[in-house]
C-alpha cells in the first residue's frame, strides 16, 4: 500500500464542563464529544525524499513545523524508531479557530494513516499516547467514537453502545461568524472569571447521567465557555438567545467561534438558517451535517 485517503472529521462538544485549573497549568474538564460527517480529507503517501511535505490549497493553513500534521510525523518516527517520511495532501473544509477540532483531527488521522502504511507498528494504546502528546483533542479522533473526555480533555471514555447509538445520525447545523477564537485566550477569560466560571465535576456527571437515562440531547447541552467568550463577542450569545427563544436547541462548540443547532427536519433547518442569516448575513459559514 503506497497511499491512503481518509476522512478527517470535525467534532462538536455536546457538553463542555470546565472544573478548574490543575497544578500542571492545564484545566480539568468533562466533555461529551461526537464526530461529524462534515470534515477535511487527508491523503498520506510514503516518500523517499528524507523530509515530510505538506500541501494544502488553503493559504491560511500553516505549512511549517508548527503544523500538527508535521508534528505528528515527527512524533510517529520518535515512537517507532523508524525514519520514514511522508507526503500529506490536505483538502481543508473545517474552519480554523472554530472549536471544531480541525487541526487535532488532521493530526490524529495522519497518525493512523502513517501507522497503517508502516504495517501497524503501534497499537491503539500507543496511538492514543502519541496523540495526547500533540494536543488534548487529538486522542478523541483516533477512534472518533462518541465519548466522554476527561483529564485535560485527552482521556477518552467511549459511551456504551445504547447511548452512542442515540447520538449517531442526528441532524446538526453548523454556523460560524466571520472570526475565529484562540483557545488559549478563551481559557484566560475563564481564569479571569474564576471561580464562578468553573463547574464542579459532580454537576457535569449528573448532567451526563440524566442524558444517558433520557436519551435527550437537550438534557446535556452545556458549555462553560459561552458566558466568558460571549461577554467579548456579543454576536454569539445574541444569536444563540434568538434561536433558543424560537425553540431551537443550540450551543457554542468548544471554545468557539462555531456554534451548532439540532434540527429535526429540513423545515427546522430552514428556520434556523433564516434566523442565522438575519443576524450574521447570508455569506456566513452555514453547513448542514450529521453526527457519526
């Protein structure tokens, strides 16, 4: 096998509860995460050039050593002791600075592809460990199964099949303003608003337990970042409030700026589109997709 072409899915946080800062400087959190049918496409090929090469048609994507895909290649070689290099061709659709995990997804999918092309020298546990060294969101995308993420967000606990089945195939509407949000800035905002910006772990667990019993996504939707991010970027809470007043379940994903709404049918999708375009304009990022 000379190359692999893989989907690199986006994710949304159906719940993101931040509990407080840890001694190592990271934040402890609990999050319910699902992957989406919408995402990027990554083609990975072995090469004999002695250097990794990344090609992407989006000029906003960094192509240097700071790119997570290239960092994943370095980490793969360090873990396996092999000197193979790779070509990466990325078709980018997931907006950056959106809270959809695009860069983390690309890195995790690159790891899986390199492992497959190299004869699978790494098992799942090793892949998860390498992914965790790259970023907190990365381990989720190794399996991309509906999971509760804990620790600093790098520890995946896949849902039991019955609960996971209730999340698959759900219609999701993504909408994003014309700006991104840096995750580090969003966490600083939380710290500035502490301790009221944090939620205790028991409250997050109770919300998850309620969802598992009911199967209703509305029972789990929560994001610790919404108040602090929204205080700076008023366009986000204003639109979400309009949608909620109209009876649509919605939330900001991750640390923003992308938001999502749950829709039962195409009629509700169009109703959501009308409210979003009236607030943010017809040229806004607006995608209908589904959970995986």
